[in-house]
């Protein structure tokens, strides 16, 4: 059954060689980042954020919440994506495919079971960026911006965080499906990430040139790179550069493209 295949991949994700020590490193980096900024702001009062450093002074305190939210979201995204790559590649490197060949009669079904098995972990991982967006800022003496009593808004932010991680994971798992080797897949994913960053820069430039958008104040490029970032930006900042309809269209297109590539990669001969 398909559900059993999902369970297998959920267990494989948690038991992969990278998961345990990668989680320790990720958590340590997040704590170190928060600690460094805390001591920097405590010791050097001259480094306080000024009106010129954030959205022309519209909400300076919100800048600190977004700083920790986006940074921790990026850190968790990297950990999540590497875990997905290692899980998929270990399927081939330790020849698991030989052991499950009698259980699976569809290569495509196995690919979607892998995606679903990894997606489940976005539920617990999605809470960490929200916690890191509020707790360090609270230590600085600022009010809670996310866990502020508006639970509908908090749930929507949590949903946005989950979707962001899922849509960040899709390219990673597809790249691993294509190359099948951990080192090669990680290198390819690094190249893809750099190209994604360049795409954001180009999108900003085009938006500023042809759409008359003040790109330093909007989320246009972020929405192009990962459409799920739209919901996070809109919920916490009260504004977004795309309409809801356009953001949903981008989400669907993004998912169709990557799942389509992954499906084609799964149809190769001797896949399982």
C-alpha cells in the first residue's frame, strides 16, 4: 500500500546518516546566531537599527522579528534539503532498491512516497522559524510579533512556514533523484541555490525597471524563487507584492514543474 511506502520513507528520513548530527549542528548555528546578535546589540548600542536600515522607518521593531524569522527559516531550509538529498541518495548507495524491488510495482509511486515521507517533517520543522522570530526579539525587550494572541494569524504564519520548507525541499529531492550520488547531488543543489539567488537579483532589477516597484521594500523576488514566501511576508508585514491569485498560480506552477521533473527522473530503467 502507498501508506506503507510513506511510512518507510518517513523512517528512512529520520534514520539517515545526516539527520542526527545535522540537527545538532543546525540547532547550534541557530542558537549561536541569536547569541551573537544579542551580545552585539547589548555591548554596542551604536549598532541599533536606524530608520534608514529598514523600510524607511515604517516599523523598526518588526525588522528584528523578520531578521530572526528569515535567517532561521534559511538555516532550517538548508538542513531539511540536505536531509532529503541524503535520504534519496542512500537509497541507491546502500542498494536499498534491491531489497524493496518486490514491494514496489511502480517507480513513480515510490518517488511520490519519498516526497510525502519527507513532507511530513515540515510540520515540526515549520515551528522553529516562528520561535526564532519571536524569542530573540523578546530577549531584546521587544513585544511578540508572531505569538501575540492573534492565533489565526499565527496559524497562517505556521502554514506559510510549512509550505516554504516543502517548496524548498522539492528541488532538493528532485536533484537527488536525478544524480543519485550524495556528493554530486549536494554540489548540484549548491549550484541551483546560487542560480536561484541570481534569479532573485534579476527579478528585482526587472521589477524596478519595468514595473516601477521599489524592490528593496517588496517581496517580488522572494515570491518568484519560492512562492510560499508570499504568505509569510503578507501575514507578518501586512503587505505583499503579488495578489493572492497570482501567488497561488505560482505555487501550482512551481509544484507541477518540479514534480514533473521528478516523475520523469523516476521513470528511468532500473530505477528500483
